[in-house]
C-alpha cells in the first residue's frame, strides 16, 4: 500500500478517536456501541435497514450519473421534490391507484428537477455540480413554501402535509425478542428495500449487457472516443441525468409511501451527501451499492444511537461520514496518484 | 426615507459576508480549484469565533481563531485536491461535512450553558473590509506578480509549470487566502447573529458561489452581484407579504432569485463563458 | 567558432519504467551557433531537451551549462541558468494578454510596473522587428504570432540557450524563413540555439551543426556543410538507419468511385476556414495518401468526414448518396476511421480489450443483437482483432492501458479493418509502429482495398506515403492539390510548403 494513502487513512481514524477522547467520551466504548446500536440485535438491525433504504436508492441515482461522467449533487433536491410531489398526489387518492400515482409523480418531479442541469451540461457546457447545487436550494425554498402553505395539513401545528391514506405494507414482519425473552419490537423488510436491491441488480444487468448501458459508460469514460464511435454524447448525457433524477425522485416517493406516510419541512436528512458517499464507495459495480449503502446505514443508525447513549453531539455522524468519504475516495482514486508522467 | 436607510443598512449587513466569501471563492477558483466548501469554512470559523471569543473575552483572539479554523480547513482542502489529487467536488463535500459535523460537535460539547454573548468587533469594520477587498483583489490580479501567476495557474496549470510557475504553491497560497476571507466572513455572520446556531450560514456560501459565477469570476462584478443578492434578501425581509411594484412575489421565488440567476448565467444567457479554463485540472 | 561550449551533456540515459528513451547520449553545443537535433518521432530528441530544461531528471549522466556542472530539479532552475524552451505546442495561455504571457514566471518585481513593462516589451519587439498589441488576449494570435511571442519570452528571460522544439511545425514557409532570420539575429547577438526538428531542408539551409539521434542513441554529430550535395540523402539514411528504397509503382487500377467531395469548406477551432473548397474522390481499389505540413487542414477535413465538425459548404457523396448527417449512420454505412489520437479518440483506456473491440461497431453483430450485447461474439471478435497484427497483450480482460502505445495502435488499426469498411480514413496509422509493423499494416490495407474498399491516409512522413500509397494528395494552408501519380519528392515537398 502506498504510504501516503496509509497515512491518510490512519489520520482519519486517529481524528475520530482524538475527537472523542479530547471531548471526554470513552472512545472505545462509544465506537463499540455504534456497532451495537446498529447491528447488535434484530430490532436495531431492522432500523438500520430502514436507514439504508433511501441511501441505496438515492445512491443508485448518483451512481447512474457518475457512470456517465456526471456528478449529480442534485439528488438532495430531486429527492425532496419527488417526496413532495408524491405526497401532494397521494393524499387525494385513497386507494392503490393513489400509491402508484404518487410513485409516478415522484419519478417525474425528480427527473424534471434534474432537467435544467442535464440540458445546461449537454448543450451549454455549464457545470452540472453548480446548477444542481442551485436547484437544491430552490427545491428547499419551494417545498418549504408549499408545505407551510397550500399543502399544509390544517389540523396540525407543524409544517407537514396530511398523512397519505394508504401506505405500502411491509413485505415481511416478525416480532423480535428482547433479552428477557419477551417481544420488544419487530423486524421488518419493506418494499423500499426490495425496490432498492432490484434497481441495483437491474442496473448492473443494464450497464453490462445492453448496448445502451455500454454507450452510457463509454460517454462517462471518454466522451471524445464515444463521439468518434458514433455515440450521441449529448443525448446520452441528458438521458443519464434524467434517469438519475427520476431514481432520486423515486427514492423520495418511496420514503413517503413506505416509511413516513407524509411530507414535511426539511424532509431530506442529508441524503444528497450520503448517497454520493454510497456511490463513491461502490466504485464501478452497481451490485456493490448494496453493501455500500448498508455500511452507510450502519454508521448513520449507530451514530444516532450513540448520541442518545453517550450524549455525543449528533455532529459526530457527519464527521465520521466525511472522513469515510475521504478514505473511500482515496482508495478509489489511488491509481491516479503517483502515476508516471511520461 | 427611513425605509431607504433600513434597506441600505440591511443590504450592507446581509451582503458583507457574501462578499467576503465570494472573494474567498474567487481566489481559489481563479487558481483552478472548484470550491463548493465556502459554506463549511464559514461555519467552522463562526463556531471558533463564538467559543474562543467567549472564553478569552478578546475580539482579536476570537477573530484569529475563526480565521485559523477556516484556514485549517482550507489546508485540508488543499491536501485533498492537490496532494491526493481527489476530485474537487468530492473534496469540497468532505470538507463541508467535516465543518457541519465539527461545528455542531464543538458547539454542543464546549459551549458553556451560561454563555449568551462573546467578544466581537462592530459590524461597520467588516463592511469596510468587505467593500475594500474586491478592489484590492482586482488590483492584485491585474497588477502584481502573484495575481498574474494565480490567473495563469487557473487557466492552464500545465503551461504555467513550463514557465517555471508552481501550481501547487500558488494554490496553497490561494486556498489559505480563501480560509482567511471565509474566516472573516464566518466571524461576521456570528457577530451579526449574536450567538452560534447549528448550520447558521444557511446557504450563504452557495449564494456567494452563485454571485461569483454571475459576476464571471471577476472581483468587481462579483461584488455587485453580492450587493444585489444582499438587497434581494433585505427587500424580502423588509417587505414580507407586501406587494412590490404592484406585484405579489411569493417569498420562495424571492429567496431563490440568486440561484435562478446563477442557472441562467451558467446556461450562457448572461454574456460569454468566463469560467477559468483550468478549473479542476491537476 | 573557437567559442566554448554552451551545453555539454554526457552519457545521458533516461528510462521510463522498462523503456529506455535515451541511452548514453552525448550532446555538445557550441556558443553562438544554431544546432540542429534531428531524428524520427520517438528518437528521444524531446526527452533529451526536457532533461536539459529541467522538466525530467536524467536517470544517468551529467551536463554542464557554460562549462559549469548543473543539475536542475525543475524548469525554474533551468530558466535561472539562462535556458529557455519553446515547446512544439507553445506555452502561451490564451486567457492572458500578450504582455502577461511575456512576463509570466519572470516578472520584474512584486508589483508589476505597467508602462515600464510595455516599454521593455516594445524594445524587445523592435529589436526583432515584431509588432504586438500588448493588451490583447493571446488567444487571438496566429501560430506565427504565437511563435514570435515565444521568442520574445526567451529574450525577456535573458535566455542564452534557446531550445525550439519543432518550431516550424505550425508555420507557413514564409513564416519559417522569417523565424530562422530572427534566430540568426539572435545568434549574432551571442545566443545559442538548439532546434529540434525532422525537416532536413531547414537543417541544411540554416543550421551550423547537426546531431542525429536514432532509437535513443547518438548516431552522428557533425558540422553542416551546405555544399555537400548528397547531404540530405546521407542525413536521411542516418535518421532512419537504412537507405530509403522506393518501391515500384502500384499496378492497381482504381475502380468505381466510393466517396466524392465537392468543394467542401470546414472551419477550424478558432472559427477560421481551415479547409478551402477541397474536392477529391476516392475509388475502390486505391490507397490515397494525404500529405502536408502538420496543421494544414487535414485534421479539420477528417473531422468533417467523421461528422464531429460541420461542413460549412460543399457536398460529399458516399456510395452514390449524400453523406449521412450523423456519425452513427456514417459508421453504419461503412465509413470507418483510425483517428489520430489513440488516447482521446480511439480507445477507452480503463476498459478491457474486449470492451474496446466493440467501440464504434457496438450496435451490430457480432458485438450486439437487438440492443443486447453478445458477449461470446464480442470475445471472439476481440481475439481476432488482437491477432491480426499480433498485438501483444496479457488477457482480453486486461485494461487496454496496459498495452504499449505501439500495440494499442495495432489494435486500433486491426479493429478498423475488421469491420470490413468501404472507405477507411486513417490519420497517422503508423504512429508508434516500427518498420515491420508499418509494412504489415499497409499490406492488410492493400488487401482490403483490393477487395473493393478505398482508403485515405494522412501522414506527416512523406516517405511513408510515397512508399505505400497509390496516389498522393497534398494539403497546404487548407487547399487541396492533386499530384497525380507523381512520386517526385521535391515536387510534392514544394506543394506541401506552398512553394510550387
């Protein structure tokens, strides 16, 4: 292993320890409880899977764009718009049709929210990162305005929509037993998780086995060679970005349809950032999105449980995630370091 | 008349941190580093000023701590982008995450529950710096050796290297300058607010980036864009719920205007493309 | 000529990994002379100069500048010692003004004195008889203007030793002559000039001494005697290492017309017209060479035929119909190409040989059917492609970046021939290939045209075209000339430089 990479990883781990030790927390115990609180029992693992689901789907969204050479920082906004659109539709239709319409609305709004970035990138040569950052902010203002205004449930204090009439039921659910042998919760597998795993698998198949997937990866790997090979680079760019937005929108919609049952202010809890990490960690293989999202789910769930158990401020989660991104990026990009300049 | 003075004062208050951060963005982007971490750098500076300003009771030390914290994060940013050759976007996001998480951690863990205020400077001092800085930077870029080399590196690092200019060094200096400017900006934000809140920069770093882009990466136009964006916010606060020029503009549209303007600018509808050519290149 | 040596390099060896780029090379350059460094592409000329300029460290060997031992860690140190280099592609930054480019890296002080700088710049320009609008952006300069600015940059830095890498590659003949006139002025004033080139007429006409490199080794170092009549032939032999034998004219008879271009105009990257009303036709059964100095419009002509650049005016007829508008359709109809830049245009370096084999033909059998990739077919095709020119590789599932440049080129050439094209557009297909591999490529190309295809080949090596093609077109400053079946090197050479 390259010594610089080693130094970086060591520095990241040392930083986490140092923050905890200097902050006066029992570092070893805290990190142990981070694992205990996320994979320690079936009950908490069920929560970890819940945490993992939006990360997996949104991570898939980032991944699609990344394979086409695009950084979709806009997942945050597309996710939020998708969730809002889904709730706005689904609350009015009290049957299964409403659930489907909600999911569809989520996909459409997500894709719509990615469109300006896609178009500007493909036809006006403007950086998609900057446009998506701007669109994220607009999405935040817009959805907030809607949820304190026309979409607000008049019977509630908070800025939230009414609950949707029908949610997706769990696919599998069983009570979990606590230490005293009595039921203390449930272990659930939601339809969201199944959708996520299916999407990642389909994406793998699509990228590796179809001409369209081949073209998308060619555009991401070398746009000028792709152009010379007769691939319509701009069209592929737009399609990739719209698919990415649509998947991000679907992630938001499923969050409403499966887990939350409504849309509220500040709906996304930093999913845009986390999903980028998930996609980076997965590298070039869509199937790797599944363990990658699980790893992020473990950290997120575990970190939230240590903030309760040890009253470590919740900022620690982001610090750990930030350092994880640094480490993953270092591992993924190591071949670019110290390459002979000849 | 009174309304006008309120508008002017409010505009200056709201624009000053934008200007400082935009100038921070300007020096790093002009040297070729895509900087989406302005937000994080201001935030970490704000918490440092809040904590050290209260602990020492000395505004100078408080400001120094803020500048130091933001510069430290800039140094990390430099290491990641230049020494480790990370993607600039990934590095920027990592720096932001560390700053958001770190500032929350520091605030929650180290703030004395009885603390209500901290040692700070008057706002007008910051205003002078904020208006003066773009002019100084404009002169610096056009009239000095350092400025010329900075622009050269940002436009074509490879050719600059051939001319005996070291991109890594220039970018280190640029990023440290970004740290200093963002440090001052963060210090101003926390001084205006009077106390630290989680995520209190509330997108100012991105508005500053927006102003920088709308201003075509040039100091004076970026200054004007910041003033304009600051005024938009002030108008929104001042005339909330009132019709402006006979039109009732929804709040969220008003708040989103800077972002809309940036998207339009990036689509190439506001003059020619002025993006530094070496942005993101090793 | 009793002045001392400006540069003495002894026993210079440079390795890039296992590749030996330079092997114990010695170079001695006298003060106040124009010294030519010649050799084929890849002979090690540029590498040697980059070592002298501090851009690379030498693996072994030492060098003295003005008889003092030096060891540069970077270019800045070389510049300090009085060495200046103008690289082939210039180091002028378009977004800065001419004055800023002039000063960059050698500003007189921390604060730039605007008027004093302009005065000095004017003085230097006057000294050389040049004129510049100092406040204008450098992106507006013509190639000749850029070259002039590069020379002023050397003067600004008080360079005593000036290295020019292929200085005339992008220049018209008139501009080239003007350049050498300026260089002679500089030499009279005491400067030392090293010119890296592969154009012998320049060497013979303008240089005092010539050093020849071949395959990273020194093969000759002698004064230039313009009176020696067979000097060009002798130097040419030293460069390529054998007497160039021109083969018999081909006996192929051209068949039906496959592609006809009528008065097409194409714009270059700066929006200028780079191809002026070019008309030509390619017939089945012939290989047509396209000769010309680099930058005469060949690139733009090819881009227009690929479909990556629009044709401003004129018509192209392909197999009796108007040429399709998209790149994809052109490829499907049997127009195939070997692009110039392997890394950027022809291959995806991170991808496997397998994946790269399909590039450009990925929609059709044997690579895919109905939108689905046929993995077995693709593997079979990839192995056929790799074996055509005996590409050396580890496994078909290795990234193509693991192949050497020459092997990548073999793969690209073979891929194009594999697709059974009707018209082949090849831009420098022999780049990075040794003589045997070049011969093998042209043999396969001949086979393809004899089976009814046609080919248009660009090469900057005129001898390659004379040797292997049936007919040569010449491009000069965007204009296309027919030479018929002429094999007269001088005649074609004159057309290339616009002297005919």
